[in-house]
C-alpha cells in the first residue's frame, strides 16, 4: 500500500489537519448563528468550497438556500453577488461586455456580476441553456472569454446555484455538462420541529431581517485552507476503491451514462476535504462513502425505464456502495500512523 508522496511536501503556509478543522469549525459556528437546522448542508458546502468546487442546491422555496449562501460568503470574507436567473437573461448579463467610452474613444470591458468571490446563481433553471452555458468556463477554468479576450476571475471563486424543484413551468432542465461542473448537489429538506421553533425564537430576539455574518477569515485565509486540503494523503487502495465504484456505475442496469473520470476525481477531491474537516490528514473509505451521494447522484444519467420505476441517482449510489467492497479502514489507519 502506497501514498502519494507529493502530498507530504512541507510548506510554511500549509496548515495541519487539526488547524484546518479548527478554523472550519469557527466558520461553521459563525454561519450556524444565522442558519438553523442546516448542519449537514453547511458541512458539505464547506467541503466543496475547500475542494475548490461549486454547489447546486435543489429544493423547495423558503428553506434557507439564499441565506446559507449569503452567510457563507460573509464568514469567508468573500465579495457576495446574487444574480437572479430569468428567461430573458443574456450571457453578457453574467460575464460582462465591452462598452464604448466616447471620451476615450475606445471600448472598455465592463465586468459582470460573476466577478466576485461567491456568486449566488438564484433559480439557475429559469434561464435557457445558452445563458446557463455562460457559467461553464467560469466554473471550470476560473475565467471568462468575451469577444475573444480572456478575463481572470477572482481567486478564490465559488458558485452556489439554486433550483426550485417543485416548479416546472417556465424552467429549463440543466444540461449534463452544466450539472457535471457542480462538485455537489444538495437537498436541504424541512427542518425539525425544534429547529423551526429556534428560527422563530431568533427572529423575534433580533427584531430585524436576516442576520449578517461577520467575516471569520478572508480570501487569503480561504486559499490557505484550500492549499492545506491538497496535502491530504490518499492511499492507492482508496483511489482504487473510487475507480471500482465508478466502473460499477457504468455497468449498472439502471444507468445509461455512468460516472466519468471527472466524476471520479470529484469524489476523491471531496473526500479529501471531508477528511481534513474531520481533523484527519488522510482519506478513509468511510469519507468516500459519506460524500458519494452528493458528489455523484446528479452525474448519473438513468435509463427511461429507471425513471418509470422511480429509481433515483441517490438510490443507485447507495446500491454501488453496498455492492463494491471497500478496503479495510484499520489497515489504512495503521499505515498512516507509521508515516512521518
């Protein structure tokens, strides 16, 4: 059993797993003062951001999707922009365009709202695929191209997109290429009775609207956290487990198009972030299992008969986890305890 040696390169700017877990805990605590009952979604969102990924939240209206995004941006010290996606929205409304300045006698680039640290793409499925595609290059490459010129986006940059799943009139399905750019897809669900009552209690106590979350870190601090995630060790056995799961998805009877190599990489990147949030410097098979559903359920293209049989992507991922053997966790733990 071997590990990736590149992950052990020391650096003065690299934090230990314990330090990363402590700082992430402070961020989540700050967000938790504003967002009640969304602990799981908050943890997955933080893991995705640490892995330099993007988040898609699909659920009913009024469950806190916008508040979660705004609160995360506040705690991370990122510039926050909210863009409402509508049927008449154009790609230039997202990326920006060149405008003529008469005084200078030239065209100058006017950046669009995507030039920020955290973009809330609200109701992404309400805009046509042509406009949705304006996000593809930004989410994958961290840049936008306008009239043949490339413009870099701020670093770090994250998109949190929302889609209301109960409304279909006037909406457009997200293409597979768009879905594949999201590291995770989350569903919030209704809060428990206690959590909902706590929301009411806090609202009465503050005598104002949505609370503002003060910054816990800044873009440089977030970049340091992301770089520290890159140092998380990965066994060959764990990598092989991820590959086995992906290959099994391509052979599943209900699946038309299985997990791509990009999806396999997404699973491993998210598992690394999940491990370091837990204060651990190496990935266990349990980390892979914890993140597989949110990382893969939206990437699977099911057969028509599967939809008729009410089979879901989440259900297929659960079957894969139950049928593919995972490497022994105790052997991995013992191996890493022997490393310097």
